[in-house]
C-alpha cells in the first residue's frame, strides 16, 4: 500500500456504494466534515440511490459504475450487504480507488487475503469499520490503559446480549444468515476493541447455539413475515492474545436481558469499564484494588459518528501516512471470527493465521469538524 501523498489538495472526494439503512448515518457525517466531499451515491437499485442522494443534497447518483468511474472520487465507501463487500471492494480497487468498507471485511480468509493482495498490487488503501475505536470514548480508555492507570492489563470480559434485531429492523433476514449473526454483525466492535487493547489474538475456543430455526419480522411493511435462521444466534468465546492475556466474550441474539457495550479490562491494580464499543462516546469507570466504589471519568476529545474512519483515512491519504483503521486489522478481526466459528463447529482450540498491530492513539485535539486540507 502506497503511503506517499497523492499530490492532490483540498477535500478528498468520496463515492458511496450502498444506499441502505446505514448510509443515512454515514452521509449525515460525511456531508458535515470539511475535509471530505461526497460526489455520488450509488446502488444496484438506482431509484434508491437517487432518493438518498436527494435527501443529502448530493448532485449525482446511479448504479455502481457511477461511483467507480467518477473522476473526482478517491475513496469508495462500501456500504453494501456483507456478502457483497469483497466483490464491490475488489471492483473499486481495480478502478484505482481507495476503499473503506463496512464490517465485516470479508466472510472468509481466502477472499479477504485476495482483497489485501489486490490492493497492495494496485497501490491503494483499504480501510474498514468499525471506526468506533476512534471515538473519544474508546480513545480515552485506551490512553488510560497505555499510561498505566490500571497497572498491567491482564484479562477482559465483554458481553453483548439482546433478543435480536428482528423486532425493529425492517429487513432483518440477512442479519441471521451467512456473514452476520451476533458474531459477525456485532463481534467486530468488541474484537477490534480487544485487539486495540492487547494486540493480536493468537488462538480461540468457542461454543455456539441457535435457539430457533426461523424468526418473524416485527416492524415495517414486511411485518409478520417469517425468515430462516442459518447461523448461531449465541456464541461464547475465549481468546488468548499473542502477549499472553486472555478474554471471555458472549455475543447473543437470544437474550431477553439486554446488555450492550459491556467491556471490562482488569489489570494488576484496577478494573476499567469501557464505553459501548458500538458507540463513539461515553464515560469510563475505574474500580481500584483498595476501593469498592468506581471512579467515573469523562471522555476527552471531539467525537462524531460513523464515517470518522473515512475522514481519518482521507487525512492520512493527503499526508502520506498510514491510516488507523487498516484493512490488515479488519482482516485479523475477520480471521478471529472465522476461527471462532471453526471452534464452534469442531469443539477444538483454533489458532489464528494472521496478526495485526494496534493503531496509534489519536491526538486529543483531533477534530473531525476542522478544515485541515
């Protein structure tokens, strides 16, 4: 991947591919960041792209080729469904575009490695969600650990429990099929946070289950429609990191008890509770060895929401430095999820085939709404 400045100046041109539910959040933010400019919204359903473009005042819309061929688009933001992520990202790489993809990076190791190699050969960058670890909440927590506020970090516990998204999502079937389920849909937020805390994962062991073979859409025009569940809806996973620490995680769409954003890291001197890794802000608590009462700390720094990783990548592109939400990191998280799935199926401990380095913390004065280019 080339780290040299592109020679261009001014805001970095962006094209959106995929005009579904998540595109609204991205567009709300990307159209408010001075350092990027959205030129086109594309989708295989061109009428959907046109509606989304009009909603946010984007001049051009059309099919996928409208974004890939746009001369002012430098970064393609790939917001398609998980099964299309690699196909669209590869097409963008072949068109000479840098790519930011929604998670997961890919659905299997082979296609993910192929995408990494294609981008390397083309000299373009790959970035991938989640970018929540760039938010003020997680950045503050990671800085606190790095400066020794809990002593030496040893273990972590993460919990994500819910009844599942079918009650509120108007088209939830894909969230219960290949490329999703609680592990692939929500797991990237927690696993990315763990890797940012401890470094690369060395091996995993896991169990999984599926409570129902079908579920029913609870809202929207298709309410009452039944759909098939093809992946585990509850996964319990253990991970050991290359540096020796360990973690326990639950990812569940089977729990009447809702528990979101539970991330605790225990060190030799204290336990720190992170903000929700699916969010960009929030308070941090630390419970010290000599006290039963947690101390609360407010997050430090500006924050926004989804699209922050695209912005950070755009600024890095202009500066000729590495961006923080790297494709290699996303591939390592993908490798962890595939390994967890393999452990569920085999009942054995599975070693990861990849590695990745935690990103450098953002400066505390990093401001997504500043014009810097």
